[in-house]
């Protein structure tokens, strides 16, 4: 009888569904960015959405994902039938690389997000998309964050590159703090942030890597690995331009989020990615990120101020 009551209660719960979660709305109203994952609030619909997402991605991961991602999924022991508990994810991940998933109630300002990576904390969305909207969601959800991003965080080489990228945000703060003219400070901060956002987009979110046998490419970017349609498209479609990563292109290439990406970049390895992060930082110090091309991504005043007002 107790099981029946619990199941009925779960069914009746409003759940933690993206765009309609009373728990998240209350946290935001109270200004709470970092929160606990209230696991008991997930309802049957939420778990069913996870089950469907995981089931339909499994075969595509085997075919198109980087082998280290597949190792990460295995390491995390993700339950294919239920939304994961972050404490369980961290139990398997933290001993390998020091990274931990940290639940948040919504958008994290840019500097705070990047600085979290430096500290090996990954701001993680805890809501999940509606089962009727499995194909596309403009904002992240727990499937994108945990099934897309976090398996890569179990790999030491990738984790080092990600944390190194977080350190670059500190360098950016040190640079913009030295600019005395307020208008110039905003202009250069905006340019540097665009360069960083584009680098993150074309690597961590939509990166490709040379296949281990040198024949073709595999995906390691979370935006690809959490997308049923775009994952095979990114690897196989003749409509996609795929080039070895060139930093000049990456920092000056705008992107749009509402359609499949027509241009993707390939790294040779995660060690290669780590090297590219170092080059990005060196170019920043040399002023080579001060005048990148305009265009997307658009940056909010909150994001720009998060860098200007941060402590170096």
C-alpha cells in the first residue's frame, strides 16, 4: 500500500520540468542560485523523459561518440530509467578528476560559470525537458548537463583542459581591471568574452575529435552528444564544414543556437585541446582578443559586469 501511495504522490507532483517547476521558481524568487537537488520532487513524467532520452541516444553514442565519452558513461553508472542523483554522479566522478556537479536554479553569470570550472565545479541544471519536447530545448536541462557534459568530466585530460579554461577567465579579469576608461573597459571585456564564448561553443559544446584510428571524426561536444538529430548530422552530413581547429577562425566565428551547426572544428586529442586553451590565454595577454568580429553570441550587461566586477 505504501508503494502505491508513493507512486500516486509522485504522479501528482508538478515535478521538476523545465519551464514549469514551482521549486525552481521559488528558489529564483529568493535569490538562491546554488541549491540542493530535491530528488523526491521528480515525478513519473520526469523519469520517463529521462528514460526516453537515454534509450534513443544509446545506439547513437556507440556509433558517433568519442570513446572517452563512452568510458565516462560507463564510469558514472547512469541509470537509464531514472533521473540521476547528483550525489551519485559525484561519487563516481570526483575521485577520478576532482570535478563535481553542483545544482543551480538557473542561469549562472558568465564569470561565475567559468570560475566554477576553475574550481572543478560544474553548474548543473536539475530540471528536465517535457517528454513532448525531446528533440530541441534552447536552454540546458539535466539530460544535457549530466548525459552530455559530465561523462567527459571523468576523463583526466579533458577535465584538465576544462579547468584550465576556467583559469583563463581569471586572466581576463586581471586584464580588464587595468583599463581605466569605463567605455573602453566594457568594449574590450565584451570582445574578450565573445572570444571565450566562441571557443567554449566550438570545443566543449560542439567539438569534434579525430577518430582513434585516424579515419573520420567522433563527437565530444556536449551539445552534439545530447542531441538525437544533430549528433549523426555533425559526423556524417555533407552540409557540415569540418576543419582542423584554427584559433583565428574560432574566436571570430559567430554562431546561432536555433539550428544545426554548419561549421565545426576538429581537435586531435584532449591534450591538443589543453594546448589550444593555453594559446587562447596567451593571445588574450597580447591583446589579440580585443577586437574580434562582432555578432553572436549576444552578451547581457549582467555577463559583462560579472567580469568587470569580479575580484582578480
